[in-house]
């Protein structure tokens, strides 16, 4: 199976910068899981309390479908199944939206996308699931109980990640820009540029809105950043490297997928074709 590295334009999305402009997301060839560098946060920024350097404390791990090219992840209460994870899985001809049991990884319900769609991020509002597509320029508004499509909305540009902060949708397109959207109409209402110590941060991928902040995976890295949506400033950088064993990582793609868990300050995280889902806190 070909990697998304072959399908996403590395030349456009292959650079991200820290405060010192030192993060180079190397253009990865297919299967080169090690062609990545860590976010480097200047010591003086940490000492001044400007940017937190965090690591991952694993609380528990659970089975995850290694066939899922995870693009979006969110925990919610389902009327029939209780607490579940909604997951968006990508790749042309393999994209779907699914409801899974967090503890077992069992797929409780799913809906396939058309073969010409490449599914990307997903989020839930008060009454709907919004699922976006990569280059197909449309978002699916779905019934959260059945996953059936109730409306399709077109938008400009690419779709990468999306989350809902209780008032507005926040969407990424792989650039350094987050776009705010109306949760009912999907119409754009504003944008913010994401920066770290004044430098732009690119390759912003899967998103999770919680506690008034936006957490984001940076594509092709093991990093998760915490963004202030009011200013676009990155306030924390999480190093999430080393979660999989060498054997597990051999069949896996990049880290992607973050969902706020039941307890405040805890998250579920996983990746594309990962065999495990992790319950973690950032420390």
C-alpha cells in the first residue's frame, strides 16, 4: 500500500519552523519512518515560561485497528453504545468513518466514503459529525447516531484536521493557518496564523479542541503542539516519540489522532496504521 507521503505534496508541506527556525520536516520517501526531526524549543523560551516542553506519560494502551489510516479521532457519548471513539480513516478507495470501542478497538459501526474521496479530519458538534476530505473540497455532515450523511458542503482549499470548541469549528489545511467555521453552515468566519516565537508553524494536521486550546499533530513528526486559538501562538510542544516498539513501528505510519479523554488532562492518541491506541497525559 502506498504511503500518503507519495500523495501529499512534500514540497508544499515539508517545512515547519520553531522559534529558531530549526525544525526541518525532511521530505520522506515511502516507508522511511525515520526521516523526521524533533521540534527544538529554545532553552531560554522554556526558562521564561513562554513555551512548555512536554513528554507523554502512558496510562494505558489498547488494541487499535492497524488497517485504519487514522485521520481524525474524537471521544463522545453514543445513544446506543455509550462512550465511543469516532474515527475518520483515509486513503483513496479505503476511506470510511467509524465508531469504535476505546477499550477493545472493535468497530461498532462504519460508513464507507466514495472511492474517489480521501477522508481527513472529523469532529462532533452538539448535533452532528463533520468529516472533511483532503482535495475533494467537501465536508460531510453526518448523523452522530447512524453516521448517515445529512448534508454535503463544499469548501475551498484542502482539508486536513478539524475540531469544535463549543462555539466554532477550527480547521487546518496543512499550512500555518487555522480557519474558523460556523458549526451549522460550515461557512468560514475567520483565520489565525500559527506561530512559535514569531515563526510560522506548518504541516498542522489532526486537531483537538479542549480547555479553550487547540492541540495539533504536526504531520511527519512525533510532535503535538498546543495552540492558543485567539493568537495562534504555540504555547507547548509535546514529544510523543517512542510509543510503539520497533516491531510495531515497522508496520505503522506517522503519529496522527488525538482525542480528549474522560478525565481532564488526559488524551487518547494513535497513528496511521497503528496497532495500538494510548491513553496518556502530557507532563
